[in-house]
C-alpha cells in the first residue's frame, strides 16, 4: 500500500522534476548563458528559475557554478550573496555601470584570488581599482582583463604606470584589453604568460612615443599570439626605430597596428 502511494506521489510530480538534480543544473547553466543578469532584470534573467518551485530553488542555490558571474547592477548585498553561493569557484566579474560604488567594489576586494575574468566598463578608474591591483599577488587566478571607457566625449582617464606594473605581477594573466583610455608608451604590460594584447587607446597623454620601452616589452612577451594596437603609436606608418631595431615574435598569429 505504502509503495503504491509513493508511486502515485512520484507520478503526480511535474515531468521536469523527475530529472536528476545534476541534469537540471546543466539546463540551468544553459539558461544562465543565454539570459545573464547583466543584460536582463531579475524577472527576465536566469534568476527567475530560482522562483519556479521549491525543488528548483533548492537545486539552483546549491549549485555553485550557477553563481560565478555575480551581478553588480543590483543591491550590493545581493551581489555579495551571489559571491557566497559560488563558494570557492573562480569568478567572472563584469562592471557595466558608469561609476562604481565603493561598497560594490569592496565585495570584490574580499576575494581577489577568485577572479578569473574581469571586465570593467567605466568612465574613470576609482582609487579602489588601484587597491585591487595593488593586491596583484592575490590575483593568482586572473586570466583576462578588459578595461573599457564608456563615455568617449569626456576627458579620458590615464592608465597609470603603477597599474601596469601591478598587472605584470599577475602570473596567470593571458589577455589584456584596454580601450579609450590614455596610455603611456613608457610602460607596456608584460605579464609572464601574456598571449593577447589589445590597446585601442586615445594616444599617449604626453604625445611622446618611446620606441625602446615598447620594443623591450615585446622582447619579453615571447608568447604573444595577438597584438592589436590603435592610436597607441602616433604616425606609425611614417615612423620607425632610429637604429633599425626589430623584434621576433615566434608565436604571433594576428598583428594589427593603426595610427
């Protein structure tokens, strides 16, 4: 009798709830990729799956991989909750707001070693960013960094040399992309395992291009496969090192340089 009741209860469950939790988790991951929180409000993003039923909520909250891209367009307390739910898994962090709140950034400062990918779309770099990269030794999992200026009609921010020096301490960093900031050619990022360097800047703050530091950086970056520079070398098509110096990059597959 008891067996029949159990079977009836099982049959009464929605078909999708009969799926193993592991299978549901993989489905949730697909939904999360297609409807990220950074692009949709909670009601339309993947977060809605946590509110369908108690079973889905239990499964989703208990699946750390689902929370590894914390949303920073919401209450900082919820951002911190997402980071906690991701447990110890590396994070993909993306800032899309113009001005970052100090409390939001402080959430990241508590776990720099867990950041695997960091994309910042801002109109200026807060001092907190310097605090973050000052902990470069703790950014041991950082593989990709993208800095994008949002407003092109304001005075671009200057990427300071101490920030570049901090990046050079990131042992796992393979991809650097900096767009629409001033950038000093006196210091190029040269992390030991860098394979992709994209600098689409608004030029050198002092309008002075220095060939020797640039070529020195390339000599160090022997693992480069992608080198994409725009407005970084002024009048590149009409200039060249005075001593005819050249650098060999054995693994380079993509080279693009624009004035």
